[in-house]
C-alpha cells in the first residue's frame, strides 16, 4: 500500500466517488434514512500530489473522443491538509465549467478532521448554499461521535439529522457503531441501527459484523456481513445476509468482491446478487481500474451485467489527469 505521508491527499470526490456525497443529499431529503451498510470513512479517494486540479474525462462512443466530464479544484493549508475542494461539471452546450459541489474542512491542533461542511451550487441564487454539516469528536485520537446536520430554511440554521457513536475493544479496534436519528418532535435521539464487529483474533480486522435495528423498544438482528481479507489486510470478499426471523436462518443477499494488483491497488470490483430461483450468485455491477507507476488511478471502466447476453456491458469509461488535455 502507498504511504501518503507528506503527500497532498485530496479529500473530496471524483466522478466515481461523487455518489458518496450525493447519497448523503438523497438521504437528507428522505429524512436521513441511511442504508443498512457498515458506517465507514475509509472509502477510496482519488489522490494526486503536486497539483490543485484534477480533471475527469469521459469517453464519448458517438464521437470516439475523450470529453470533459468534471474537474475538482483543491486548496490546502500550511500543513498541506485539504481545506476546500469543489467540483465543477462541464457544460458541453455552453462549453463552460459550472459550479456543482463544495466541501470545506476544519482540523484540531492534532490534525484530526473535526468539521466538514458540504455546500451545493444554487443557480437561482447564483451562490453556494449550505447542505450538510458533519462534526467529529475524538477521545484521544479515536473518533467517538460523528454528527450529521442539515441546513434548514427559512430559519437558516443547522438541524440535527443523524449521529454515529463509536466504541472500541481493549485492543483499540472499533467494535461497535450505533446510529441514532434525531426526533424533531420529542427533540431526542432515537435508536436506529447498530453494528457489532466480531474478531477471529486480536491482530486481524473483523471477520463478521452483525447489523441490528431498533424496534419495539429492543435491538433486533437484521443482517450479517462475512468479511475476508488478503495477507495485507485488504478486504477481498464481503457477503451480506438478511436474518429471516420466521425461518430462523440467514438469507444470502449481496456479495462484493475486491481484487488487487501486486502493489495493493484495487484493480477490480464485482457486485453480485443472490438468485434464489437458481440458488446461485448472479453478476450485477463491476468496475476495473488502472494505475500509474505512483499508484494513482488514471482510468476506470464501469460495467453492468446483461442477463440477456450473459456479458458485461460497458456503462462508462473515465480517465483522470491533472492535465487539461489527454
């Protein structure tokens, strides 16, 4: 794995990762009902050093050319921590860049990120409008609470939406993440979901995660994640199950496969869904990626499984570069 110490690490999103922030917006607009997935901040990020702008190009099959899709502009503080990152989309009609999304970061004296403000561009107002505030508190260097708030109009204030409470075992590993939703009527936090990590040994990542949902004033088992890793500790397989309380058994749901090269770069991802009619896993989504000699992703191809032809159909091909032209 690459060591990114002393390298400017970009903390926002390229096209492939933009869904992470968009899902937050969608969740907020839907009363912040989060998906039943393990809360995790270690999402892959596009990292580049020595440049403040990263361009994403999309392959246009009609013209057989690479065209602009978006660009990300980054600003750093004296410690080279990212303090601002904003995304602009390319308008092929006007042939201009248009503002889309912006994230600002704040840090404590130890360099831990404590605040992240996400804003979206309002074309009617012609300015940035607050969308989401993420505040992280620490106990030592460990994250203890992550609070999500949404900007409300017309009062123009932050409104509580959701928070994560994180606890650790005696070995210092994260072993429980509890999610609460804010009840605007009672002005209290209501239990929502809880993720309990189980370990095969003290020196390995969690092998199993049990997901629970709060219902009828009690925690009830909802799902399970079985996790496998390679010798580097990189996750190679995640199989998700749903608990069937009537049959008292686990039902297969989704399987995620991660493939890496010898340098530890993730070169392929495959998502499968379980087909109960045929008792087999069926392909669903996939991507492949290539990297330069420094370990930075330079190209990504997204696929969708075609059941009719039993082949992968290309959904999009993207290249990433600090150069304005490729």
